[in-house]
C-alpha cells in the first residue's frame, strides 16, 4: 500500500468513527456511548481509536467540529439563496430543519445543544468549543437579520445581535421540548411566534 | 426502635438520597452519576437504595417529582404575591432565578431541562414524566399571562398558551446557553426581549 492510499484510508477511518459517534452519541449521550460501540458501528478495529484521537475528550472536540461542518454544509445553500429575501431564507432554515427532525421521528435533536447540556460542566475544553460553535451560529443569524433590517423586512427597532442570540437559545429550547413531546408543536410554535410576532413589522 | 421512628428515618433516608442525587446529577448527568456516589454523599448505607427505589429509572422518576416540588415551593410565593401585578410577578420569577443561578456560578442549570435533554430518547417513562412537568409549568405561566392580559399589562393579541409554551422553551434554551457561556448574559437577554419586546404593549 502506498502512502497516499494509506492516508486516504486513514482519513476515511477517522470520518467513519466521527459519523458513527455522531449518530450514537446524539441518541444516547456522550458518556453513555462507549468507544467499543462507536468503533463496531464504524467498522473500524478497536485499536485504531487512539491513532486518531488522543482521548475521548479529544474525540468530543472533533465531534463538535464535525457537527458544525455538517450543519454548515446543510445551511449554507439556504443562506446564500439569492432568489429569496433575507427573511425568506431564515424562514426556510427553520422549515427545513423541522422537516428533517420530523423525518427523524423527533428523536435526537440538536447535537450541539445536547453536548452543551451534557458536557459544559464536565469538560472545560468542550465547553469552550461549544461556546465558539454557538457564537458562530449567532453571528450568522445576526448577519441575516441585519440584511433583513436593511431591506425593511423586520421591525427597525430590533438589535440584530441581541435578537440572534435570543433566537438561537429559543430554538435550542424548542428542540429540547420537541424531544420531550415527540412532535413538531414546539418548532411550529417557535416559527409562529418568530415570524408573526417577534420579527414582524 | 418503634415503627413510627423507623418510618421517620426511612422518609429521611429517601429524602437524603433524592437531595444528594439531585445535586450530583444536575452537575454530572444522570448516566454519569453512580448510585455509589449518591449513597455516599447522602450518608446512606449502600444496600438501602433498592429499599426505596425499584431501579435507577424509578429513582429518576422520583427525582423529577422532587425537582418539581422544590421548584414549586420556590416559585409559589412569587406567583401568589398579591402586592405585585401579574407581569411584575413574572418578572420577579426570572429575576430571582437569575440571581440563584449566579450564586451557583452558572453551573448545573435547570434540572428538568438537563434530564429532558439526556433522558427523553432513553427512557419513555422519564420522558412522559418530564412532559407532564413541563406541561404543568406551561399552564402556570399561561395562567399568569392570562391575568396580565386581563389587567391590560401585555399586548392583547397574545395567545397565553402559545406564548407560555414558547417562553418556557426559550427560557430552557437560555439556561442551556448560560451553562456554555458561564455568565448571566443569556438570561439578561431573555428578560430584555421578553419584557421590552415580546410582551410589551
């Protein structure tokens, strides 16, 4: 095997571990999911884990980056869709998310929210990485709200940064409630209050 | 030892286990906290656990009831304070909660939110109990919003039930973000948007 193929395989194994871990951990929790299960699901030999990750915490950090990459790839085309107004794009982000959660039978919820809830008090490194992830999402939403304000789509009194932070928290809370209710109601309620009340001009 | 004293001791031991469990689990998670630690912290012999609880899940259900009792005892005097207007009472609920979380250095967060996030997909029984707990809180807030609407304190267009559900989710989301940020900003933001925007008439 040449070095290039080896590197390719290694990259694939690392990705396979991350993808298996992402699925299992989002349904079972970080502590409650053993490395053994992740590696078996990934089809990667048990000895390989520590070749790619220094520790389970190090894996947790890579997992946050993985989630943010997946989320970014999913949201970017919506946020950049010039055929829609800024508010129309924001509406589409939540609508698509709701449809996806529906297809997952409302289980699992938001990986970033789940890890935030579980790991913030247990791992300073993960807490910091989650903080960055949430700050990045907030900034993206604030930029969209700023564009919506420029187009006169939302009430001019709205502070985009404050509102974006509030919306992200409210969205995470709605996703948590969705897991408890096992239906779309909390997400629909969020969209209704958001677009008919909070942002309406 | 007579039966009455025995019963008293048993009740105290059960409460001691619940109180120790509440503290540990809210900081470390349900799965991540061992019964051994809970019983040691409670100062209760290790064999006693299964005298009071059929299983860890059964303990989890009792823990949800315990949290709701503690929360109810804390909030009731505020909600019933006739010297304040309905909106004034709601404001005080969030202000006092923020001060309490500050005194806890913004760690732990909301026990009901934490268990919802961690256990909804893992225990149907706990999910159902959490659902009831959250529905009970929503109803309490909806009643307060209804009173506020009658007094003309909030915008008449607000649907009390819809808004109460949204607010509870947004509050849970703000508490999650607080754990990540380790400061009061998400809670202050929630209060600001709530009282200067969302409910303002």
